[in-house]
C-alpha cells in the first residue's frame, strides 16, 4: 500500500529516481480508482446503449436519461474520478520522469513521447515505446540522476 501512495508524497518531485514497483503500484492505484469511481457510469452507459441498439430515438433518450441524473450515483462517481484525475496528474508525470531517470534518460524524453502520442499512427508506437521503457529495469548502481533506489544502503525510499 505504501508504494501506491508514494508518488503523492513526492508530489512534484522531478528529481531522483523511482523503481518499477513505485511506478506500477501507482498505475494499479489509478486503475482501481477509475474502476470503482467511473466503472458504474461506464456499465450504465454501455447497458443503455445495448438496450437501445439500432433505434436512434431510444439511444438519444437513454443518453438524456443518463445526463439528467437518472444515474445520479454514476454521475457522482464521474465527478469524483475527475477530481482524483486532477489531483493525480502532477504525481503521474513526476513518477514517469523519475522512471526515465532510473533508466538514465532525461525526463524530457517523456515530453517527446507525449507529443508523439498525439499523432495518429505514431501515437500507437509511442505508447508501446513508453510501456517498454517503464517495464525495463533501471540502471544498476548510481547514475547521473542519483543513487540506485534498489540499493538498501544508498536510498531510504520511504523517508
């Protein structure tokens, strides 16, 4: 659990290095929050669209019912998820930059990949590249961005 909230403790810390464990546990936390808060809305929306499949008038009335609060708990979940996403935006960028640092790469590479991901075909390739870079282990020992976060003598991760 400590690994999941560590990026919030290091909120806007773009210095140093982060282990894969920190990055992926934070990604898991983000997924679980999305599942719990936005999942009911997605389920309600998909159910309404399946029920109204093929009938444009029924699809429109289903959307109106969703937006008018017929699914108010789902809408509250969406609002809470948007608030969480805003709170987690900076820590998400920071932990990704620190993962780049762990690979001995500048954090500016993340900006390049983020911009490239906006392009239609290049975006898919850039997303795969980001995934691969986040999965690869960091450089062993100290590098230009700091000491090895896996070294028990050099780093106190939860300080």
